[in-house]
């Protein structure tokens, strides 16, 4: 009896201590290191050296669109096929696959928006050692060396990039499994001979030399992590390739990691890992995988920006090593390792940062143009308990005169975590609730996760099951895992039929209680499987013919794709969707917004929100944000205020909190803090026209909205490592206060010869300096670039829709030559008519030679707007004698003005012109 | 945009025609907006031509030049709301497409179709005010009653306390007097009992010696195997239990030593030998039949110890398990447990009875017995008096505690003391015991959860008694200890009207009681005050 109790006691202590350790930080033991991942450790064991591959130049074929050549692995005589494409827009695509794989290897579909258009490649020179190809321009060349195989991309005499220069190309060919006995006893020579023969037969094809025997290594045919077995019926299939970037010290990208903007050297540590995972309480400054993966790396130096897009959706590890190359030139070496699939790399040659963004977006598309209101403020919590709670919070915002556009419902709103349903007790009348929000021109988001409760009385489940849309386990049955609802199935979103069906579930008559102001949040779509290996799906689960191993990092991408499609369809193709996702892949920018997952109410996490979103922006995903306040734990009032101030200047602006934390609506921290939060949110609302314009640009050009400084100042080395401040578009520089009890920050203002204006005081500062700024609790250091014109709507109302017809105030910040330029973009804010019917206004505002004028940038588009120009503030101005307005019809009128000699701000009173027409203001 | 002007407020005419505002909006400030005269911002910051009042451009820092438009970020708009209550709204709500003023005046140019609902709202408000007024009135009357009762209760308690203080004094004296009586009666009792005991001891000794002699004779006969009238070394040597050094063998020398140095002893000499060996000696008969040894004192003690330890092993784990169950440190469970433990009867009495196995003591003689009876009575009387005193003490303590509680400015909340109120929801039964605790019990099985113990009054400074705070309830995983805020509103009845959990483990309870009803302004006044506008 006593001993039983003792045991029980011990057990409890253990359980308790496990919980305690979990609450402190991430439980690293739940996630693999490279050493614990068989293919990674296998590949990483291979050291740089002479490549075992030879390009068989005699097999070279050159067509209009591409070049092919066979690569021979001299060790095992396996042949690979290399395909080289010169793509339009200064890109090169390198594809390597097995020449004759015993079964097809996975090639990632649906991520590229189109088959990338090619350009003619021509041979400049050829001998038995190498082939020189022209990549266009005067001296852009690609050199293919035969023995050992390597590729060099040159500009003139300069090597821009080399492939396989360190000999790390490794391609594990698919093979027939040796018989089970040899698997248990690989030492038996007789067994080996058999397989050797077999291999030889398969690969020799006229080769006389003996192929080296290949020995199975542990983990090739099965692997166990913790209690989870991965059966690996297809055996080893991993791939690896190295890239060398001479002259490069700074590389960026490959999100998602909770790490600084500039990628670190991974020598001696783990590589950066790309494997979408639901990481509980993630750690900062760590290359561990997180919720999403974009296998795109950018390199940058003062001369050139380039990009590498490794199109592979399997688990991937990226080693980064910077150091001195030959002759004291800095060099960065990058090595990609993926578990399966093929090598398919897009080399984006820049040369300017914006060229790389254009190149990458020509492959995977641009950021979806979001509804204007989704750029406003979002109020979320796990959970708003019931309709009364929603209504009380809504009322609270009005009572405290804080604007908001979206209120969110987390998983508790459903009937037992059955998505597309409502808890009947808590939300008996969802349409009444939505109508109440609609009456205030506000919106709602409900969560719809991809794990589906296994419950024969749940329509969604029975439909998916009967249609056979679930992912299958290795034995062919429906894969089941544990998630919020308990036992759950996971729909196979890689199946287009499944996606189509899923999209149809968002129709108003399918999703009961939904209305046009209800939008969607896809969480847990890594996918999260509580009882799966590394809290995700078993790699041997099956998506039709493919293993989950092959498609893993694509799953979340497809979930968001299908959901966004559903939202478009429910409105008959008229309305823009808004879908937030936690998991993502290259191309996810086409479907909505991304947030940085389950962060914590800590100053470090507030700081980290900047590099995390900057990294996402660099690889196309502009609509990024972090949970304001921090998801886990409870923020101090100071941290909460600072987070609102920072979040107000990041693309996706949503407060969120864990179920176990005390309430933290903005008015719960005393009147002073309420006022500070109100002010931060109001600043966001005044700038919505600017944010909207940035997203319009992002959609058109693929330029990130939130940018690292180096993107705009690519030659200023001082900017290359900055990740505590950022630019929104080109014209606003933000340096949020992210330290506790801060009395000042030092912001770097870039640009030699440029000027910057404090947006609050209009004080003018020179560029190319570190500026010390004293701060108080109300400070949000933001600067407008001299030479820019920014349009704001200063009449902040309770939601962005209410501000639709409000007038603009222009902030004309003069550069040192007295010039400035800006744009204004207006449309209905929520439909596709800007695209389908050309219903929009896009105008250039330009100040030069003492005249400010508005001219049409898109004469063939039209949109009627009630908005007008209320006020013009010219920063860095001199006092004029008179100001006159020339209207569209040529009529002139005088405009009253006020000049503040202390701030050098000239304020023009009420020009009153419509925002959609031509006009000129003359200062005399 | 739809500019349906029919019935539009004058403000819209103003805006559309950019005419100056004919009448200022705010009655009290009407004087400052004098048509065709320069307007000075209400904060005096600047003066502007009157045509810039309400011209949809903010000229005054305080927003006072735009009382009818949304131009000023800090402006406010006055809804007259004829038929209802006039109100100010932030000027950002003018023409935002949302009907804020029931008289529709805020949406004169937004295209929103607003209905004038002032009359209806006024009617509803009057109705509800009327109902509230009635509730307040009745509630206030009830409150007076409560105050009265509380006062009387307080007085009663005070009186009772005084009374108790008086009786306590009497009782203390009585206890002292009875103590003397008891002590006086106990002296002769003690003497008589000791006498009796001594006589009994003597008698017992005689009996014991008699028994011993019999045993000795029996032993002699038993040992004297050859019946020669002597016990020899050889005859004794088989009794290993007598081995002085307990080495397992009884040597000749050792045996001789036992026999006082002789080789054999006769009956009379055996007497001296016997006294040396009798404690260890085991009868051959009993040895052979492995009969349990005669009950002597030592085994008895062991047995009783066993009993106690048995009790321990039975009981200890329960305690242990109990503590585990209340991992969350629920104080009440501990209390209950302690009570339980107290209820467990004392267990060490039983073994004493075993003495009866021996020859029992003869009853006291009549004289002694009467002395004992007299002393017992004195003791009982004393105990009773002492108990009565303790009771009075307890009562006084409880009374003092109750009197010391903050039951509101006029003790109007006193009636809630030691009461409990329940509210049943779909899942739980919530229970509020004012000034004590709040708890939650699942309807369909499961143990009760402590949602907080009485903390303090926690209303705002000017209305302290409108909120009760209960804290230090059962702990939450990764969260705080549960706590409950109880909001009190005026009502005729004392009821828990709702509960919610706005944050994890922070509960909110709404509770109506007449005790918070404020003295109503006369109903006429209330209604009049609103119809005037």
C-alpha cells in the first residue's frame, strides 16, 4: 500500500516536473537535431572535397529552351540528368534528377504560378573539359565544368555563384531494398555481393568500371525518433547541393526561424531547419524549425543582390558558412539538404534587391492584395467566450474610443472543436452577432483548422471520409491523430478535388451562421498532430501516391489556398478573401496573411517580431505580424503598450492571448495606458492609405512592404545587419522601443545627403547618422523620408470602413533639393473590381519647383471617390507669399496657409479638391 | 451617394451649401456661436470668421469650431435626441454610416438610413426607469428594514455579548467554586482508594506467592525425572531457555551455577534456585504442546503496541492520499479532514481491560464507594461548569467576530452573513456564501471547486460596497489562484443573477440585494427630469 502510494507520488512529481519544464521554454527533446535526423546526419557527414560527379559532355543536348547533360556518380555509377534553363528576367534554373529512377521522384506542383518562360541559351565555347553558355547581357556566362562537375555563373571575369564547387552534390538514388536479413546483419558479405550485382546491372549501361559497393547505413530503411517509427518503405532518397558566393558576407531569408535577420554561421551547430512544426513555446536565436518554411535565401553585398530558391517541400536543412575564400575575398558557402524529391533551384541574379523581388515573384506570385480593413487593427483572444462577451468587447472599444475592424474567435467557439460549427450555448445566434458587427461596419474571423474530429455525426467528417479525402496511413487506412477535438482525421489538401470540396464548405448555405463579414483563420496546419513525431504527421502517411515526407512543407500552403478559394467563391468571385495561416511555404503570399505563431509576452519576443517579419518580407510574404502582447504569459502594462506601438507599424496588426492569461483588452490597464494604446492604434488608422498603397505595390511588384534598410540602401554597409528598425515601403522608417524602462533609442537614419523628418514633431534630421532619441512612454520613433509624400486620413473613426469617404491630409517631406514625390491609391477596398473592371485611382503626387501637383498614373482606370484633400503639410518648407490652386477646369483660387518658422512646416488650409482629379498648388 | 434631403437636419443644409451654422448645437454654449460675428475658439486659442464654423475643416485646437462635422479629432457632437436623453458623441461618429444619435442627426450626410428612435427609446427608458425606480423604492424600503434588523441584530448581539460577559463572570466563579468542591471531595477519595488498593496489593502478593509455590512444586516434580527428591545438574540441563549466556547450550558449569554450585538440590534448596530461574523457566508440558505462554505483562504491552501501529498503518495512507487529492491546497478540505480526524475515537483504552484476565480487584467497600461517588459528582459538576464556560467563550468569540465584520455603513449587509445563494447554469451550480466563500460544483458529478474565500469590499472609492472580492481559491494550472468578483446591484430579492469567467480562473458574479439600493429620487423627479428635454 505504502509503496504504491510512494510510486504514485513519484509519478506525480515526474508528471509535474515535465509540465514545469514545458512551461519554461521549448522542450527541445521533442524536436530533432541534425544528428537525430538520419538523412541530415548522413549528408552532413560528407565533407567538402572533390565531387564524385562528372558531367558527361558527350550527352549534352541543347534545345531552344534548355540544356540537358548527364551526370555520372563515379562511386556507384548512378546517372543523373541535369537540366539547365535560362529564364526570362535574369534567372537560371538548375534541375537535377535521377536519369532513370525506379519510381518517380516528387516534383513540387502548384507553387510556381506558371511554367517559367525561358530564353534562348547559346554555346559560346566548348571543349572536352567545359561548356560556356551565354546568359545574355554582354558578359553573363555560365560555365559547366565536366570533371569534376561544377557550374559557375560569371559576370565578366567575376564568379557570382558556383554550384558543387565544394563537391557536396549528393543524390541518394532510389533503390530496391536488400532482403530483410541483410538489413539486420549488414556485415554478411554474401548478401552484399548479391545487391552489388543487382546495382551493377541497374546502373552500368555500358560502363566498364566496377561500381563501388554501397553499404546501407542505419536509418536508411527505418528510423525511430522517441517512440515514433518511420518505416521508410522507399529507403534513402535525400539530396544535397552546395553553393558558393564569393564576395558575400551577408545572407538572409529561409524563414521561419526565431533568429536575427542576417543568417548566422552554422558551423559547429545545427543547420537552419525547414520543417513546418508546431513548436510549443519556441526559443529565440535558434535555427530550429518553426511553423512555416520558405526555401529562399538572399545574398547581398554592395554590388549585388542574388537569390536562391530551392524548390523542395520535404524536410530541409540549410548550412551557412561565411568566411574568407581564396585571396582574402569574403565568401559565403551555403549547402541545402532535403530528405526527398529532386534538386530544383532557381538562381535569381538580381542585381538590385528589387530585381530579386521581381524575379522571385515572377516565379511564385506576389502578395495577395488584402481587403483594406484587414490592414487595420484586429482584436483576438483565446477565447471570446460567448456572444455577450463579443458584444461587450465591441462596446468596450467604442466606449474607450479605440478603433478596431476585426474581432476573432478561437477554437472554443465551435461545437466541440468541430470546425464550421458553433457552440450552441455560447453562440446560439451567430448571424445576429455578425449582423451586430456589420451594423458597426466591423468584421469577424473564426478559426477553421484542418484537423477534423472523427465523429460519425459530424457532417464534415462523414463527407470527407465517404469521399476518401483523408490522408491515409502507411497501411492504407485513414490517418488519425490527436489534436484539439481528440481523435482527428487530416484532409488531403494536396488533392485538388479535396480542395474544391473544402472551398465549397465556405458557401453561406454550407457554413451555417456565416455571413459576408466573416473571415477565416487556419491554425495548426503544419499539420499539428499532438501524438505524432515532432508533434506532426508521420512521414510515411500517404497523399495518394506520395508520402507525407515529400509534401510536408506544402500542407499548410494548400490549406490556406483552399480556404481563400472558398471565400472567393462564396461571393461569386467578387470579394477579396482574408485568411490568416500559421504554416506556410513559398507562394503562400498569394493566399493571405501569416503570423509568427505562439510567441510569448517577453521583451525578447517583441524584439524578435521585427527580424521574423523582415525575413518573411524578403521572401515574398509581406502580410506578416506577431501576436501583440505575446501569446503565452502575461505582459506588463509597459510591454503591452510598447507592443501595440511596434505592432501598429507592422503589416498584420493583431492582439492575441492564451486562454490561461488574464484579460488584456486595451482599457484594462488604467486610463494612462488606455490612452497610450489608443494613440498607437489611431496612428495606424491615420496611415491606412499609406499601408494600402504599399500592399497595392506589393501585389504589383513583389516588393516587400516591411523592408530591411539595406533593401533601399544596398550600398550602405551600416544597414546590412540592422534588424531593430525597418522601413515601411520606402518612405517611413520605424524604430520601435523594445526595451523595458527605455529612456532612449539610437536609430540609424540612412542615406548620405538625405533628410528624415520625425513624423510627430516634424523635426528634420540628416541621413547617414546614428540619431539618439530620448523616449517617453508615448514615443514611437518614426521618420518620413525627405523627398516623399505620404497621404493620411486623420479623421480616425471606429473602423476603417467608416473612414472610406474621409478627406486626405498630405505630408510633403522635402528633400535637400526641395523636391518630393508620392502616390495615392484608392479603390473600393474589398472587391476584385480594381482588377476586373479597372475601378481604382492611382495618382502621382509630385512637389517640384514650388508646385505640388496630382497627376494620373493610370488614365484607363476609374473610380468615383468622395474623398478630397483636406490639408497639405509641407515639411522643410519656406514661407511663400501666396498659394494658389489650379483645379482641373483650369480655374484658380487662392489657398490660405500657415507657416511655422520653428518647425519649417507650411500648412495649406483646405484645398478642397477631390482626391481623384488633377490639380496643382503653386507656392509663390 | 444618395443625398435624400427629405427631412434632413439643418446641419446637412449647412454642409451642402456651405452656409454658416444658423443655430449652435449645444444649448449651454449657444451664446458663443453668434452668426456673422467672428468666432473665438472656446479655449480662446484663436478667432476665425464665422463662415469657418462647421465648414468641415478644423481650425480650433479644441475642436470647438466644428461642433457639427467630423473635422476635428478631439471634437464632440451633441445629439438633442428630443423625446429621449441628449448626449455627446465623439465627432468621429458623425456621418460614419452608423446611427448613433436616436434622432438621426449624426448621419445627415452619410447615406445611412437611420430611424428616429428617440420616442421609442424614451418610452422604453421611462418604462425601465419606472421599473428600476419601483425596484429601488421597494428595495430601499427593504434596505431600511434590513438596516433596522441589522441594528436590532447588532444590538441583540451586543446585548447578548454583554449578557454573556455577565454569565461568563458567574460561570468563572462557579467553576472556581466547583473546583474547590471537587478538590475537597477528591482528597478523602484518594486516601480511601489508596487504602483499598494497598490492601488489594497485599492480597494479590499473597496469591502470587501461593501461585509461585505451586508452580515451583510442579516444576520440581517435572524436573526431578528420576523422582529421587532431588533436581540434578543433568535433569536441569535439558532446559536450554535457562542458558545464562544464551549461547545455545547449557553447560554443566552453567547448570551448577544455576543450582547454586551444588550438583543437585532438594525441595527446600530448590526454593532459592527457583527464584533465579522462574522468569525464564518453561514448563515441559506447555513446551511440548506449544501452548501459548501464560499471559504475563510483557506480551500484553506488545499486543497493545501492535494495535496502535495497526491503527497507524490503516489510517496513515488515508491521510496521505487525502493530501494528494488536495494538491491545490484547498483550505476547506483540510479543515474537513481535521474534523474527521477528531471524530476518530481514541483507541488506547481497550488493552487496559486485559488486566481483568487476572483476578479482578474486589469492589470498594461502601464507605470508599460513597467517597468516590461524592468525588465523581463533584468532578462532573466541575466539568459541566467548565464546559459551559467554554461554550460561552466560543459564543462570545463568534459574536465578536460577527460584530467586527464590515457589513456596510449601516450594517445593511449583515443579513447575508451565514447565508448561501445558488445559481444553476447548464454545467455548474455556483454557490455564493457572502463573507465566507464562493464555489462551483459540476451538475453531473465531480467535486466542488473553491472559487475564492472572502477577501474584502472592492468597489470604487465612492462606492466601496458595490463589489465584493473573494480570492485565494483553488489554484489554476499555469495560472493564478481562482478568485471571484461579485458585483452587487439593487434588487428586491437577494439572488445570484449571473456568473461568468471573463479570464481563466477569474470569475464574475452578479448579485442583486436590496442592501445596495440607494434612496430613490422621487419617481416623478426621475421621469420629469427626462421628459423636460
